């Protein structure tokens, strides 16, 4: 059995996605092939022992992979997710508990400010504090017709899920964060190389990069670090739930490595940024995009 430290050819994919579609927000059990979140491979070494983490979008995809990695590194986790993702969330919680850590599951809509505030309070109350905030949840819906097909309703949902919620969660979290704590925001290659059908989504991801740098400067004297992970094409339920089937089948082939990535390949970047090893890193971006260029 290999783990995340075992060298391997980065151009070799386990399997390329099939042409498929799902209803939003998508479910892990319906993915073909199934995604790898590190269930069988991630090996922890105690790098986050005793930490308390809040992960939005923690039910599936990158969020599930981060929850698995954090728990195996010794962290307790609160998982935030939409009510319709309950089955996926409970599976993620099972994996966290299997690692011997506490998992708190909180369904709800983060486009509501009060819910964001309550998430932070639940984490403090039930886990005893908050050390790592991972703003990972996102909404996208590809519109091949471009700006003409992006409705105000869609724009509002994208902005509130991807940007407003991050702002609200950070605002609520900051009073609870002690020196050595960390905020990690999920941005995207889309922040630097936007795809026309994802204009609104890409706009929010650029905003996340800017927000990360600004908040990092604001919180530096408090000893709280703020960074962002910028993934490229990652195989998650959001992809078949928001993109045409023919694009799903080709997803990731445009990267220099020529393949889609698995969520398990992104999680170590979050672990590093949350750990003491990254103690002198703030306001930075780690790109996990298969060789796609960042400026």
C-alpha cells in the first residue's frame, strides 16, 4: 500500500472521467470513476495534533480529502455542507471518526450570514476552539453562452457562496483565532486564466486571492496566517453537476501533465499551510494545477 509520500509518475492517471452529468450539487457515489480522497493512502504524522478545524464544503471533493488528511494528522473537524449533501457528509464524518478524531456535522446554507456566524460558534462550543478555518465551499455553473446567459440570480449565488461567505466566516472567526492559527482559502487557476463559460466563478476566485493577501497583512501582527490553495482541474462531484458531459470527459487533459487530479493530491497543500512548518508563510498562494502556469 502506497501513501502520499511515495514517488510516482505524475503523468499517470488512475482513470479519466467518463462523459456524465449529475444534478447539482452532485454526489460522490455517482461519480464515474470514483474519486480518490486519500481514504486508502493518506498517512498522518501528527502534524496537526490537537488542532480544531472548520471546513466548508467538507462533505465531498477537496473538502473530504482535507478532512481525511487533517484528522489523520490529529485534528478534530467541523464539516459544513448543504442539507442535500447529508449522505456524503456522514461518510466524511465516518472517515474522520475512524481516524480517532471528533467530527461535527452542520448542514446549512453559507449564503446566509447568520449561518456562517453560527458555524464558527458551533466549532468553538463543540470542539473547544478554532485553529484552522478552511474556506473551501464554492458554487459554479458553466454558461457556454457567456455573459449573456449569466443571470443576476446566478451571479448573486456565486458571489455569496464564494466571496460573501468567506468574508462572513473570517469575520466571525478572527476573534477566536490565537497566534499560530491559520486561514486557508480555496481559490483556483481560474483566478489567473479564466474560462469564458465560468466568468462569474473566475471573478470570485480572483477576489479570493486579493482578499487572502489583504487579510494576511491585516492579521500578521496577531500571529494568524492567511494563505490560499489554487487548484486546477480536480475530479469532484461539482464537475459533472455544472459542466456539459463532453467537457467532463475531456476534463484535465489540457494540463501539461495531461490528466485530471484527484482530491487526495490537493489535500497535502492544505496540511502544509495549516501546520507549523508553514509558520513563516502568509499571504501566499500554492498552485496545484498540473503545470498550468500562474503569473
